[in-house]
C-alpha cells in the first residue's frame, strides 16, 4: 500500500489522511490525534498492510520537521516490533 503525502503540511492533515487511508476508527480524532494514538492503531487496532510506503513526504518534512522525526522513529520502531511488516519512505 502507498500513501501519498503530497500537499500534507501539518500534523492534523497527516493524521486525517492516515485515518482515512488505513481505516482508523472514528475515535481517532484529528483535533487530538497524537503519535501515541497512531502507534496504538498500527500495532493493535487495524489490520496493517504487509508493506506501507509513504511517498512525496518532503513537504511534510519541511513544514513539520519535528513530526517528520517522530514518523521516522515510528517507522524504525514498527519494523523492530513487527519484523514481518515493512513501513518506509520513498
């Protein structure tokens, strides 16, 4: 599965996009969506695809460098937690 981050320039926009694309539950709210809630969803709430690739992430990295750093760490931690699954930036 590929998620295109083109045009994503804020943390709320990122979380709304992944909520929609990955089928997160309604309680995953944009106004309070956090990286902890994102982690909980990808490891315990939704069935994740075997391969998830984020493309066109550069704008998000430029406008939200702190959140991009957190996303990079989540990707690393996720692959350690679930070695049979892959999440990457392309």
